[in-house]
């Protein structure tokens, strides 16, 4: 199915693949419905602008994908190659009903032209939008790598995952300028500030004279060159509650403790059962519009209380397993500019492999393999990939596997 141009009457995109060959504008009062399981592929840096209504409602088994035609050409920079222009709600009228995106993945979108706002979604002066159980990954913008909200816009983002998005100036995931986005039970990891300025204050959520309302979310393992650590900027404690925020923020129920992702390097952002985020979300969820299931399809509340973030662990227990057979020490130094040392201990002789991965789980380099004796060992990484090229700044993961002893992972933050 090939589409382009204005949509002036109610329309359904019901095809395995919908190819977008030009800018799309959904005119008021028309409704565009995207069928579950559809792949919406933009052939160029085109936008989907909604003046009417958008209903893109997938399922856990048949999600909807919004992506670019040539994702291999995508890079987290100011070019438009390998990207599309995102979904825009510019002063959209609310009298056509609520727009909704559920079980959608939005990737490789860029806001680097025009107002340079919001890689995947920009909302201006409009609030009748619900985005739920959706994934924002590998999007880029000057302001708001994944999402930008302006002019009193207050859309809902519920149980969403923001990972690997990039800002070229402010807000690696979300930018709010005179806006009130509601961020409920979301997880933010691996998002990058790439402005190259250690004195320009920004973070994952950047607020400029607005009030982002964040509750029950996890904001951890993101990257910024700003010389003072912190994940959120100018976000008021009164509106930020029951969230796990790296470097902390005052506010009811907030914690500053490693959420213990089950395996960020391999795409698993669920908490381990003994995570401090388990049963630590908002106690009253009546008005939070939470879905029945989390992003993995598991019940959204799997214990006495909803967990922080967009996942619930499969089993709720407060007991951590013993891991004495294999231990991987924190990298040193960490953060690192060029080199760091990885040390590990084996309880017995074993065949060992130590590999390095990026936040998408792709293997970057094999740092060591072969037989190792029981006891302590160290391997140095020089900040280069398998081809000998220097890798970009960001978060990387070391994975140590030892035959008969198990596996262990460690995080490396590389700055340039």
C-alpha cells in the first residue's frame, strides 16, 4: 500500500506494509486508522501531521511499526538520511476525539529541520492524545530526542519505553517548553545528550517553563556530557513522584538506587525480582490510565503494588541469588574517556569469554576468551571496536561468561 498527500475523509491503512512516499496530513475532522500489525515505512524525511484524529492501536502480538525505508543510513546527527519526520500534532483540534497510539514502535525519526522539535512525536497546544505500551528508540532531534511538547500541551505517555534516543541540544528523550506531558510508568535508558558542551545543562527530561508530570518511572543509565550529574532538568519535585531517578530528585516516593535491569545490554529493561523498583510505584493508580499488561504482555500489577517502570518481573521475591562462582568487578575508571580495566574472579578453572556490547545488544568487540584459572584476572579495553576504530561516547556493557560458572554483566560509561 502506497500513500501520500492529504487525508480528508476517514481512512484505514490495513496492509502488511504501508509505504509513505510524501508528507501526510490528516485533515479535520477525518480519522486515520492504522491496523494492528502494520509496518508504516517512510521513504524519505516525510512527516505525518494530524489535524484530525490518529488511531494506531496494535496488540502485544501484532504491534505497529513506524520506521524509515533505509534505517542503515540513520545516524544520530543533524542529517536526514535514513530517517523520517515524525508524527506532528500542531494545535490539533480536540473535538474529533482522542488520538491514540498503543503497542507502537517509533524509530529512526528526526526533528532536525524547521522547529527542530521532537524526533518521533511533537505536540503543540493539544492534549487529547494517549500513547501507551509503546517504544521510542533511535530517534534524534535538536530539542527532545523522542518527544517534544509545547504551548500547554499535556498528552499522556503511559507504560512506554524510551531507549537510544539522542538530543543535539536539550532533552535526550523528552523536551517540554510551556508543556505538561504526563509520563506514567515509563522507562528511560540509553538516551544520549550529544551537544558536546559540558557546561550546557540538560538531561533525559528537559523542562523549560513547564510542568512535566512524571510518576512511577525509571530514569537510569543515560548519557550526558554536563559536568554535574543528573537526569532531569527543572522538573519540579511536586510533579515528580514514585520514580527511580539516577542522581535523585526530591519528591514523594522517589528513590536514587540502581533499578537492576535484568539485562540492558540485551534489550531487557525489566527489573530483576529483587529490584528496589518492585512494588515501589504509585500506591493509587486509579487515574493513571495504566494498561492491563506491561510491555512484555505480563499483568501490569504482579505483586502487592505496581512497579516503577514499564515492566513487572515475572516473579516477585525480595531474595537475591547468591553469585559467588563468578564475579565481575565494576570497570575502572568509570566513566572512562579512552581506556578502562575489567577485573573478574573465578571460583574454578573455566573457559571464559568477555565481550563488549552497545545498548542495542550488538557485539562491539571480543575482549578475551580462552581458558582461565581460578582466581582474579584483569583485561584492559582501549575504547575501540573489533576493527580498531574508536567507538562513540555512550553506554556499553561487558558480558562475562564462564563455562559451568554462569554469566555476569557490567556497565561502562564512555565519554569523549
